[in-house]
C-alpha cells in the first residue's frame, strides 16, 4: 500500500464526477442532465426535475467541461473583455459591472484579459487563443480590419468596439466624447464665460477620452479654449491654481467631476472665488459633485443599460452578420449648479 505521506508516492487524485453520476443520483437520463446544466431552452423540462438535477450536481461537485460543451455547440460561450489600462471611474465601472452581470444571466462567461503593453496584433493573437465567441474592445488597443478578421477566423461571431472610432468589420458602439466637451463649453459660454480652460489629464491612457472632449470644446462657438495639463494630485492642482491669474481664464471645463473637485479645492485655497472669478464645470454628474460646496455643475452622460448592451452582444452572436452595425451610446446634457 503506497505511503501517502511520502512525497515519492503522492495520493491518487479523486476521479471527477461525470454527468452519468449526476444522472444516476437524480434518476434522470444523461441527456436531461445536459439540457438542465447547459440551460437549453429548446427542451421543456419541469422545474422540479431541474432542481433535482442541480441538487445532484451540487452534491457530487460536478461541473460541466467547458471544452466538451464548446465542442458540441461548435463555439464557446466566452465573451472576452480586455481590462482597462486606466482607472475607468465610477460611471464606466458601474456600466461595465452591469454589462458583465447581464451577460452572465444570458449564460455567457465573461473573461477579463489583461492586455497592458500589448500591440493590436499581439493582443488579438492572445485573445484568439481562448476562442471567444465575442470580443468587446474598449478602444484602448487600436484594432485593424485584419485584427477583426483574425478574431473571426478563430471563432468569434462578433467583434464589438466601444469607443469614439469605428473599425472595419466590427460592430461599433460609438461613444461621442466630443459631445461631452461641446456641452460643457456651451454651458460656460451661456453663462458669459468665453475664455475657457480645458483640463487635459496627464495620466497615461486617458487621451482616448480627453482628446475628443478638448476638440468638442474647441469647436464650440464663442469659446476661446486653452488646454490645461493637470495630474490628479493636490500638488499639480495647487501649481495650476497658483498661476491662474496669469492665464486670463474665466471658466474651466475640468475633464470630469473628480478632476473638477480637485481643481475647485485648489482654486479656493489660492483665494479665487468659484464661480465669481472662475466658473467650473465637470462631467459624469457624480454624487461627489453634489456633496461639495459650491455644488458642482456637470455634464450628465446618458448611457444605455448594461442589460441592453448585453442584448446587442447576444443578438450579434446568435445572428452573425457580415454587415457591421453602429449604435450610438452617448447623449450629454449640461446640469447647472452653483459652480457656474
């Protein structure tokens, strides 16, 4: 008899339970086990039977083999979501969390893939190895038509980009960040502020959002725009506030509410009055902006629910189309408060 305490004779790992074991314990066929555990909708199975099968699987510790299920179906149920390279902020974090929950309810497995430091070609080859049925790219890695084709050849039924630009061959969920900048600048102009600073975060990776927001502000009639580099630190904000008088600005669009709160605090500490000396507007309409004093004017961004986006993904997977579709995700509305 082998000594289990001897490292040269390790214990034999237990044999994993099979669907046949679940079927015997539940008193049903293996086909019924497969239908229940794979959430098959085409076959009608009573709820008591479903509960009995799930209870048997739980008791035995049975987990369906993903590779075998994918082989039977001809594709995986993996939706690959590359992780964000920068902090997404409360608004987008909540949106992405809701999207993942909604996809899970549709029986997809969401895999977040860390792609930091990879080029488009490198990232796509890494993603394709997992054979995802869909890829939702947040736009931080620039994809090409060739990249989209590579993913589809690897089995992806849908490639969906989330960002300001379209990619040939991919469905586009267009987020018009320029509209955010335009609404903020227009609100300041309406308040009689024409010499407008626009905060450009120094943090790496935020250009995807900040560049179109700056462009939208610059295109606003009546706005004379000056870009303002700002890191998300108290020291950087204090340095900007210290030279404010020499900038000749009477309004500022501070990129988003978090940068706006940072800058307002620095301006007040430097002896400037908000909004009398400088009007400040943020974006995202976060709770923090309503808690500070003066209450922060902001741009409220209208986004669809994660459940709605998950429905688009599911439809693109179930009915693959050679014609790439475009959906507009963003509406923007100025919300006036005390800071302007």
